C-alpha cells in the first residue's frame, strides 16, 4: 500500500465481533437423519425423515453460554437445500416434514433460545444448491431464489448478527452481489457478512481451526472455498479492507453433521486448548462445530467436552496477576516489576485497534536478577486483538514488552501476566 493511502480501520461491529472470540457452529438439518451421507454425493434425502424427537435449541444455547461462547451460527440451509424454516420458495423444508405436523420452525426456536441465553444469533446459508445450479435456471433466476430465501431469514426474525455464506459449490457461479448485498444491508444494517460479496468477516482459509502466525487483518483477497485455490478480490486498485479472521473446525474428526459412528473422535481437552491458542491466541475468532443429534440435542459427550473446555479457559485466564494498568511504559516499551521474584509463563497482549493494526514485531524480556541485562524469552510478529505468548516457566523480577517493528503509531490496549500450572492461574 502506498504511504499516502489511508490504512483501513475496523468498524464498531467488527471490533465487537473480535471481542466475542468464541462461537458455536451448529450443523443440523436433513443430513442429521441420513447416516453416512456426504456433501455433493447426490443422495436423495426425503423431508419426511426430519423428525427430531426432543428438539431443544435452549439446550444448545444453555451449553454455549455456560461454556463462555458468545455467539452461535446455525445452518439454516446447507448445500442439500433443506430449509430449517417454512420457506415459501421451496417445497423442501420443515413445512414438508412430519415434525410438529409441518408447523415447526427451527430458525425461530434457535433465535429465541439465543436471546434467552444471551448468545448472539447467526445464520449459515449455502448459496449453492446443486439440484438448482444444474437445472435450466438462468443466473438471474438463481439469484432471485437465493435473495428471496435470504430475505425471509433477515426480515422475519429480528436482528441477526451474522449471515455466514459458504463458498462451496458456487465456484463457477457469478452472483449479482451488488443487488444481493444491497438488499441484505437494507434489511439488516447491523449484520456482519461472512466471506462473500461485501464481507465484514473473513474465513481464515482452512477448516483446521488454526490462524497463521502472522495474522494481519488487512487483506486484498479472500480464499473462496475449501474446494478451490481460487481467491476472490475484495478491493480494487491495490487497496485492502479490514477483515477480522474466523477459524472454523469440528468437535469431531470428520463430520460436520451428527453421526453415530464417530463419537470416539470427539476432541480431547488438550487438543481443544491447543486450537484455542492457535485461533484466539493469534488474534482470530474460534468457531467450534457440534452437530446436534437425531433427538435435536447436543450429543452428551460433545456437550460435556464443550463445558470442560469453557471451564479450562476460565481456569487459565480469568485471574492475571498483573495487567496493563500495572505497567510503566514509554512509546514502545511496557515494563512491570516487583521487589520479589515471580513466576511467569504466559503473557497476553492486545493492541488498541481503533486506528488499525500496527505491530509487526515484538519481544518479551525478563530480568532474572538486578545485576544482569534483560533476556528475551519470546519473539512474536503480530498482536492484533490478542496474542497469547507462551514460554517455559521462568522466575523474574521484571518483565518488559518491547515493540520492535510497526507500520504506524501503536498503543497497547492491555497486557496480562500469568503463571499457569495444572490448568489454573
């Protein structure tokens, strides 16, 4: 970017999104009731199979809230085309199932449960529907169908925080994004759009839950989908947009939707914490998927692990022994000291992002005694919303965070110091 070009800055809704940090992804639909079906395998799935015997979106959101997850995204329509609300534009929806005699609406129950438990609601919608993309529809007809269904979701359920567009299956279709996005912004001015059209949030580029070591929030293109290396430009003339990243991944090894066959692959607490460090700890949001089962409940083992995960995060990071206000600082150095030595193995850094992301290099130094020079225990690249810096436990009288490289004037929002052992600070 030319030095004279203004750098992008986050909007208030993007800053709020980054503060949410942890979201629950919920893949639920007709696929839930067809064991072994995979994306794009052409399976015929009858709407009559959709019959969750104990559906409780409140159970989903109670678990999410207790685990400390601040938002949730439900698959309102996946690639198979089955709509979890009674859409007027398709005969393939909950209205054509025996569940609640065709009078049910999972989307409404989900959003009501989100409000009940203080979780921000988001809706996933797959623009691609293979049976229709292969039909004798013009591009305009297909976009009309897409926009009609999205309009139902955005006009009938109150404020929606996120509309999550999956690029899979749309690689060869050119959408009339100007019209579609215009209508979305008109209906829901405060909504955040995920990764397509005119995005507010970007996909991190994998389904592994891992952000890059250098996680920079200014981008000029986005990865399109897991099925292609294609990149989608998001700005012209060499410009960039501010787009915070989100890391989606599964609680189970392979399946997004519930399966009877993979309960043993539920991730361990150790792996989940590793992914927390690789996502939230690198300045991105974490979006953890659990597929509700055929009862319409979060599976027991997945729920127990989700709650254990939440407790572990709180146990480690709820009680720093020092934070930003305790630090003396100059423009590029922030120092904390005590007359007696203290143990240290985690430092959490946060930039003030109001003017954009700035830090491109930093070091953490300790003084192990009063007569030796500082020793570097950690070197990092970007900070952004949050950088969780982990190193072997060390005893120190003083710790200093030094900004070693930056693209414009920077300011720390917070610094937190921890000594974590056995999962507790």
